[in-house]
């Protein structure tokens, strides 16, 4: 079994006809219930459901606070290499771009980790481009071992690995995986990824399962909104998270709804997702998956992040840079322009004002190692 | 509170006398600095803290700074997914100076957050042998509870309904069986959303209530803590007073069989 089988089930499904068939009564019936089916979730992504957005948001806010309380978990990304063999049309790290390439040595990684740790960050997300030669499993393992000395919890957002490789990194201190499928539509995926190992749609799609089999504790999945029809991308994001939960109920599953941002590569997004639709997808996902974490990145502005906080968000980044080496004062080209530049302290203060506790420490790998 | 000891009897866990039958948690607050006020209003003696949230490397952010001295700290193993992890977390709690009391929490399903009784039992067995005062959070099942007690559990902590749901005593029938059959305190842990739920649980004879979400996420946690304190006390007093039995049919105040005498004959009216 693979999530691919689930995607295949919907190949001949007429999404447009389904969305057109959703009535106000359907939406009301769904909002009165407790447990949503797949098609209930799909119905909440429709234009008809969009007319009930306030009601959806109220319920999403209630479910979020009930399950997670008045807290937001804080983390920071750490980019350690932007060397990449892939040819992704939308990414500024892609092979064909002429950008400043940086690849941190172990002492540089230690220095970056120390600087980020001194800001009070305890949960870190380690990112790289995809290059087996420059960023091989040995480099990743050694980097993780160094980074683990400075943080309680270490997640990775790197190219898809084998189950054995995930096992090596878990043993080195990794407890979380973030991996975006970019687009769940196989044909569109092929068009956007013409070159490099990322061409393999299935290998990427099944990566979260391989990580779960290697006993990873948390998995975050999602699509990059802007590459394909947005409602179906949201739908398969939620289904992917639900699928992982069903197969690995012990794993903390989370989703993110990243929207394409301006970047060095100048890519025109053919499928934009406006703020209202973003909020609709966020609330629909919360209603479908009341237990799932929802991460909102600095791709969104401080103002917008503040506005959607109470609706369903559980995790946010702060003190962010998307370039390699930036915390030590020698940044390379950014992967994308961030829209929320708040420091960790500013974020904590803002959250407090809005009635939320910024939780810096929610897990420690030392507890079970 | 002297004088109330006559009415509100003490809870005994592992030989230790505990005055309050309300135990609170420490998560989900919008501002943790309110915890001392909540504990004061709840007048509770025991507070549970998830060890996963304790940052021992960063004292200024450490949740333990908000726990007043003199309280019994009940670290819990939140985040453990099997017995081995629960045992490791308990060991770390002891090493870090959190004492010998441990609430075992082994959860393998992130949707309902239901405790895994089998893995919990294994952890109870290991930690009780090592001298911990072990309080296992459990799905209310008589056989599992008996095995945990046999393995050395100082109390059992069945859920009233899934954690954080505030749905009340959905497992009431099963909890009543535990109260009747289990000789260590039965502490209802999880699901208690309203003071009336807490009072109802205490009326059945459970030893104590552990709750967090209902206080931490209320608009006024301090006032809600006091409301729960009063409800727990009222429920306990009612239990001790011996509540009148309930019936689905009406009962006449004047008995219908009053015409029969002790010898088995009917009373002669003399008319």
C-alpha cells in the first residue's frame, strides 16, 4: 500500500462536477457533524462552503484550542547547503540558476547552531538542497550530530531518503520530517521537475512512509500552492496526512499550506491562492483533521499570520532566514523572500499580546535516547 | 481549612496523606505565570507536569519555575509511545530532581490520544519495582486495572472521555466497576470538562479528579479552578453522606405496605 493508490482512486473523479453539486445544506450538515469523510472534506473546499467561512472558522478555532490549548510551538529553519542537482522551475536553488552557492562545513554548522540556540530556539528544522555528492548521508549524519548538541528537537527538510537513511539520521538525533510533494498531480509534477533526482514522483510521495517505518516521531506534508489547481492540492494534502495517521497512528502528523513566494528564479505562478481561499483551506483541514499540527511559515506576512493564528495554526517559525550561513553574518542567496521578519523575542511578545503562549520546548530527544 | 478534615477526608496514595482530591495539570495555558494563582484557587496538593515540556538547559524558560514549593510534583511521561520510552522518561525525571512520583502516559494514537494499557502495564511493572510511586493513566478496563495494581500501581487513573474533549464521564459504568473492585484510589483523569462532571465523578466514590484543559483554556482559569475545587469537595461530601438512591418511578412518601406488621400479619385498624 502507498498513498499513490489513494491518489489513483481519484484519477477519474470529476472534481468540478462535485464542487458544483455542493449545496448550502450539505455544508450545514457537515458543520453539525463530528467526523468528516473524505468527500465531506472536499465539499468544505468548494465555493459553496466558502460562503460559510465564518462558521467554519469558529468551529476550527474551537477544535484547535480544545486539542492544543492556547499555545503556539516555535521553531527556526537552519539552511546548511543550497547546492542542488534538481531543475525545479519555481525554486531559486535549482541547478540552472546562477546564484551564490554555499555549503557549510562542520565548524560553520556548529557556529550557526550556537547562534540560533542563543536566541532561545530549542526546536530546529534543518534544510538543504538535493545533491547526493555535496550533501550525502554522511554529511547529513555528522551535521545532525553537531546540531543535536544545541537543540532539544531536530527536524529535517531535505531530499527524500531511503528507509535506512532515515534510520541513520533518526539515530543521529532527528525526530521530525518535513517534505512537500510540491504538487500531488503527477503530470504537473513531471512538467515542473525536468532534471535531477527529484523527477521521481513516487520516491518523493512515499518518503513520509519510509521515515515512519524508520520510527520518526513527527511528519509534516503539503503541496506548494501555486503549481496546480488549489482545491485539489488542499484535498490531497489532507488525505495524505490522514493516510499517514491511519498507517502510523503513533506518529504526530502535521500539514503546511505554503504559497509560492517571489524568488531569484522569477517564476510566474499559474494557480494563485488568495487569502480568503487560504483561510478556507486552513479551516477545512482543521475540521477534517482536528488532531493534526498546522504550520504556517514566514512565506506569510506578520499581519496575516497574526490574523489566522486563532483559527487553526499550531506551529510557527520565528527569527527566520532562508539563506545558507546567514546567522553567522555571511548569507548566500535566499531560497525565497520571507514576508515575516520578526525575531524570536518579537514573536513571543506578539503571541503573548494575542493571548497565546509561545512554547519553545515541547520535546527532547534526550528523553528517549 | 482546619475543621474541614472532619468532612473532607484525606486521600492516601502510597501511604502519603493528600488533603485535596483535585489534581491539576500545567499545559495549554495562554500564560504559564498564572499557574501559582490557579493552584492557590484550586487548593490542590498535586500538580502534573509533562517532562517533555521541561527545558532543563534553560532555567528562565523552565515550566517548573511556576510550581510553588510544597506541592507534590507528578511528572508525566507524555510523548512516550511504548513502555521503554515511558521508563526512560521516568528515569530522567528522577535524575533531574522531580522526585519518585510518576504518572505513566503511553499513547499510540494521536487522533484520540487513548492510553495503551498493555504498554502502560509493562512500564508500571518496571517502575514500581524500582521504587517509583506509579500512577498509570489508563483506558478503564477492570482486568488491566487489576494487573496494574498487582504490578505495584499506587492508584489507577481511568479516563472519563478522551483527553482534552471536555465531554465528561462517558465511561461512567466502567469507572464505577473500578471503584467497586479496585482497592487503590481510582482517579478520573481526562475528559472532565465542567464542575458538574467532577462532582458527579466524586459522587460515585472515585478517589480524586485530575484535569487540565477545562481550567487552562477557560476565560478565567483562576475562577474555574475554584469552581472545580468546590465541585470536587461537594461530590466527595455527597458520597460520604450516602446519597439517596435514584429510581425511574415515583416513590410515595407514605409507604404502600405500612399495613403489614413485623409478624407478617396485617395491622388491625379496629374499625
